C-alpha cells in the first residue's frame, strides 16, 4: 500500500516511521501542502494523508480520483477542509482521527487562560532583562469566576473538569448536551446567557455553517466588558475584524488563540525571516492582552503517537476490510 503524506514535518516523519515497523506501508513524505499545484505528486499512490491546512476541495478530489487515490486519511479530528460530498461522489474514502489526546487541548486551553491572566510570558521576558517590577502584571483570582464553555464533547468535558478544580462556576452550551456533565450538575444555557454572564469564554466546538463567525460583533456586544475569549478549536469560529474592534474598545479584555481563521499561509511554517503580509494577524500581535500560539494545543508526545496509530489503523482497515469505524460521511447520509 503506497501512502503519500503531505505537510510533513520531522515530528510527523518520526512518529509515522516508528509505527510503520508494524504496518509496513510504502510511505513518501512531502513537506508541501496538498493543493492544486501539488496534485501531480499523488499519482500512483493508493492513499494520501493530510493535515488541517491541506486543501481537499472538489477540484483536488477530482485530481486524486484521476491519479488512482482511493482514500484520504486525515491525521486530525476536524474535516472542514475536505469536501465530503465530492469524495463520496468520486468513491474516495475519508477517514479521520476523532480522538488522540483531548487532555492535550484542554490543558493548553487552561495554560492560555493562566498565562493571559497572570502574564507569565511577560514576566519571563522582564526577569530575563533584569526587570523585577510588578507594574502591569496584575491578574485576577480565577477562583469564583464564571467560565462559559461552548462545545462539551470530550475536550470540553475535560476542560470543564479542570476549571471546576479551580473553583469556577461553569455555564455550558452544546446542541447535544453531555449527559455525564448534566448528571454532574453542569448547567446548560443558551448562547446569550453564556455571553452575558461569563468572565471567560472558551470555544470547543467544530466548525460548521452554524458556528462560522459565531463570535461576531453582535456576540461580543452581548458580553461582559473585559471578557476573556479563548479559542483552541477552529479559527473561523471568531470573526477577526469583530474581535479586533472589541479589543480596541476594551470590550474584549483578553484574547487567547491557538487557531486563526487565515492560518493556512502562516502556521506550521517558519516566517521569522520574512514580512508577514496578513495585516489582521499583525494587528492582533500589537495588542498587549493577546496571546497567540501556532496551533500547538494538540502537540504532546502522547497525542502524536495516538494520531499516528489511529491514522495507520484507519488506512489498514480500509485496504484490508473495505471500511473503517472512523469514516467520515456526508451529513445527509451519516447516522451520527
């Protein structure tokens, strides 16, 4: 079985090679993203493995079909970058990694909250420069604050348990409430209640038509002045223009991002010797109350090995049995 792995980095190659001692796939690694100009590279491969910033729209899928590719293996949970309907139309299987280490993302979310609040990143730089003054480093007690959690799947559930340990009050929203959390006494409310009462709002929902730009000017206007917004889920959940306006007015007091709606041309690459052309991203970096990490919330040893294991098993099961339990189907045909 010949596998083409796109958006490869050292950590991808190392983890895949470690697992391939068991599976014996014929793997070729490409540092380039999968998009229209790299489609010719897929000729002769049985499957392609892609990541969050690879483009897998209908044009790409048509090219994959013409090149003989039978499966698209996502090494991530999200699949909003794949045209699932087009894949089904062309008879190409799409599989994903629905869970790898939800603890990794939940813990990173908590880290963003604590760093923004207590300004660890600023304190580190100051002390390195011999500046031991405390001015500008004032934080607040997280204990007793209200944390609004939008999306209560596995990651949201773990995050809720973490902030409960800090003595926070939790308000939750999900179209499909988590019965375990409800049984534990977590209060589910509508989005307007989340916006109105939360000191911290953390996003843990998938990107869909309904959730695109859910944090917009109207949502921000409903929030507490000085609210902290954290996004470790999908970049387009937040309207960047709206959140910049909220930061300028002081309505948004803190912003923590591990994802960004136009991250495809930025994240997972070294741009330290170039001028970043994304004016909105550069504008965000000018705010002292904004902390951005480069889509690394998932990035733990445990998660990387789990991603590789599930990805390989998805591929192996498909080419052995014709199906995988982690197959992604179009919404209209899905039983989920």
